[in-house]
DNA sequence: TTAGTTCAGAAGTAT
DNA sequence: ACTTCTGAACTAAGT
C-alpha cells in the first residue's frame, strides 16, 4: 500500500498541515443567545461540569460560534477545555457569502431567480477591522488543490422582522463539532478506514450539514441555491476528514453492503465513489507492459436510460453524449474515460462496486443511494438512444453470495403494493388502527404467536389529568414558527432557532426541545410540531433471533428523522422499582456511559423539567419493543410542548441513516453503580463495542 | 400533486 | 479548463 501511495497520491499527501489550512485570526465576538430554558423555575436534573462525560469530551451547543465561555448559561463549560480555541480557528466563513471564481461576492452577480433578490449580501468588511484582502485565506483540499470558493466574506443580515439571530461562524461551528470527535483520528493521507471511522465521518458530515441547512433555512431566499450538502462536505474535504481516499477495486473498509446514503458527497467522503457527479469512477492500473483504466464503482440513479431486469442484473448506460442536456445537441458517446474503463473492466473481469439510486419514499423529490455490493461487467454493446445517437450499454451481474441489499428494497415494495405477502406475518396491524400507519407483527424465526398482552396506546398517559394552570403560555405565530422570531416563546426556548430543519429532521440532540403545543396559535403544520404528527415510517414488530421481540422499519430512516414517541403510563420511582423485573420502563433520569460513543450528538445531559419515568408494561406503543444496543442507531430526545412543564414527551430520532429492515436500538443508559448488579442483564446486541450487559 | 427546468456546484481528469 | 446519472427551488402542467 505504501508503494502505491506514492503513485496515486497528489503532492501534498500525508497529514494535512493544519496551521496552513487554518488561518488564525481573532474573531469578532459572536454571542449566541442562550435561552434560560423553560422559565428557570423547574428543578432541572443537572450534572456537574465534569459530568457524566468522559474527559476530553468537549461539550457542544448548537451555534455557539465563538465559545463564549464567560456566559454562565453556556452548559457545561469545561475549565480545562477551552473549547472553540483548543485548535486553531480559521477565519469566519459566514454562510452564503462564498466568493466565486471571478471575484463576485457570494452567489454570483447573475440575475436572481424567481423573486427579485433583496439587496443583501452587501459586503461590509471593515466592521471588524479586516479588509477583504486580509481575510483571503487560500485553503487547500486534501489533494493539494486550491479551493476557490472558500474565501470568506462578511455579509450583513437584512432587517428581518424581529430577527435576533447572530451571524453564525461556520468555521467555529466546524471546530466545535470536530472537538467533540477529537478521540477520532482522521488521516488525510488516504489511509484505509474501518466501520467506526466511516460512521463517525458520516456523523460529522450530517451534523454539519443539518446545522448549515438550519441556518440557511432561517435566512431569506438570498442565495440562488442552497446546497448544505456540498458546503458541509467541502469543508470536511478541505480538512482531510475523509477516509479510503486511495482508490481501490472491490470492497471498501468500513462500508457495508446495504448501507444507505442521502447525498453523493457522502459516497466521496467514505471512499465508496469519488466523483461528485459522474456515475463512473475508475483508476489506472499499471502493469509492467502498459497501463489501462479500470472501473471501480458506478452509480445507477436513473438519469440515463438504464433498465433493470432483476435485482442482480444491471444494464448501465455509458456516460457522455449530452443525453440529458436539453439545450445541447445529442452526440454519440465516445469510448473514453468511464466508458473505456468499463470496457476494460469487462475484459479484465474485475469487481465493480454498484451504488443504486432509489426513490426516497419519505420525500417526493429525494433520492437514496444504496450500496449494493460488487458486480462484474458481463457484456457491452452499442445501441441507438432515444435521441438517435450511439449509447454504450454495459450489463453487470452481481457477484453471488453477498448479503441482500437492493433486492430487499424491491421485496418491500412488493409487500406494500400487495403483490407478494410478507412471510411470517401474524398481524397486519398490531395497533388496530390506533396509529396513522399500520404496524405489522412478524415472526419468521419460530412459533411464538406474539408478545404478552398489553394495551396499545399511541400517547402518553399521565396519572391525573393535567389542567392548564396558566391561561396561555403558547406562541402567537399564526403563519407557523420560524427561526429568529424573538416574539415566539417556543423558538426562543430553542435558542432562537427551530430545532428541526425544513426537511423535517432534528438538527442535533439537545438538552430539551421546545415544541409548540395546544395553547400555541400556530397550525398543526407548524415546523415546530414535528413529533406530533404520528408515525411517519412503516414499522414492524418482529421476533429477533435471540433477543425476544424487536422493532424495525420497512422504510429507510434518515439521520435525525422522527421515529416514534415512548408512550405508556407516567409512574413514580417506587412503581418503577417494583417493576424492575420487566423491561418496559423508560427512565429519563438515567445517564449515559456511552456519551463518548456518540460524539457530537449526545454530549449534553438531558434537561428534563421533572424526573420522568414511563412504564409501558400494561399500556404502551411500538417503542416498548425497541431493544437496547451498545452501538445504537436511535436516540431519544426530551420534548416539551407549548412551554408547559408537565407536557413532556420522550421522542425517538434516528442517530444514523438506517436502512430498511435494520433493527432499531437505543442506549438504555446507566443506573447508579449500586444498582447495576441487581438490574443488569446480559446484552446480546452483537456490537463490537458491546459493554456486555445493560440495565 | 407531479413532472420538468434551471442553475450553481465539487472533485476529478484531461489539456 | 472541462466534464459530469446533483440537488434544490422554481415553474408549468395536469387533476
């Protein structure tokens, strides 16, 4: 590997010199607005700053651009960890203010699309003493190239109605996220990855992307295009936070068949498929006689006239020829680049990774990329495309013996279309219509006919009816709540921003999310009511091989996506103690040993207004079937509705992108040390990081 | 609601 | 400098 590195790698391979990438400059003080969450009267469950967190695990609060460590409201400032400045911070990079190649400010000076562009993005550079020239910091990608669009420029926010949002410093935000992942080692030299590295890089990327998206959401439509996906990934690329950058034939370490991705750039970051747009990735193989290109991976996303015979065969069209460009004349495809590489791969017989684009059932426009494993090119031919020009076709056959991936998607489609029945189904809907989507009950491993009896309830039951003491603590936003509205109590409770992106995903786990509630005047479609709309994915309760009943989803779930509430009866601690011989207890007061395993997401303790304990033994919903996992793919989030301290709910969100039919697990958390022995059960989660038991 | 169009992207490759 | 099965926002067309 070391030998090939010298050939394949660019001049600046090797660990990135951060002192060159990051240009150290003092920052304008950006004081984020920290809410005194709730009204401060509630007896919060709090942990000391040294906390339940492992040392070296920096706290992170969304949008704390420059860590204002003097702010007493900043949760869990670590005295020994001056976060935000432990690593050099490059100059501020306000979103939407990237400079284009020709030197125009931000989104190029071309005509605005749609509505007339407001007079924004006006450059006010001298405000903080930096001229534009001084601020120019050329950055380099891991391949040593200049990144032309990274030159920062300050912009001035327009005068929004009641907007109190501070400018957000993207680069400091990045550093904050990176610090919470500082136990990870990222090597820009093209080192091979492993499962942990891949998952962490994707997690960082997703966290950054969601935060950028949220900030962009909160601004007016000043930018012609918003591409948080590109921006987040470009920043990571420039810092060398990627893995498997060395091209290779065959499997990529840390990426598993069936993994799903929501953006092309994610494929690039983990080394599955390097080009950001092109469908064919290839490398030059050098032999003693000659050198020739061979294909290493392809993305089949339906842009060309591909057709699919069955799940293990793929007819892939060559690239080029202007087939998908309407304004250009279609031309014959040429046997160059990717087309040539695929042709060479046919003769060489090497394995080619295949990533299939499928329609995201959760969104009308979105697309999901499924890694479908290795294929081989079986034959190729030329035919006339729709435009009458020559098009290359390549027939690829899946290498046998690999885990099911794309065919599983096809199966699920057939279940939902009613074409083929789901094998092992016991009940089509165990909720008996209590949820807005059916939840099937399935057992295809043994004869058990179902879990013990319980009453299905989609909602949380409080011991006594809660009566509203205060007349109205809700917000008065008639048109839905938006980030930056200083008149909206709910938004202010979340630090001035919506906790969710416009795409409907949780931006990041936080101590407490303030949603709108019954007393708010906004409608049910308000963005700040994400977890109130019932189930959004089709769930299935199924019999696991060795852990009893479990929960999984027919639909893919994206990072931050809402899954379900933990419903049941709110009980006091004594009853929970009584019932500690059963598994159906949710205890929000538990701490998390695994905080270090979930960097960037759960490094702050939940701040629940009261010690909420829920029993789902007799009454509950699908959440009661979710098993514990030491490397979970789901996390819980305390959600308060309408600023009512009693209207507290536990909601589950995806921690990773979750492929269909993958068991959903969350970390049950830790009990006090003296109770561990009495409660601990053997953990069978199967994770390499398994603690061996859970409580 | 759905389908099509527009436009700025980013990285890699070729020149 | 050029290429490229992006992705979002927008527009037009169809119920």
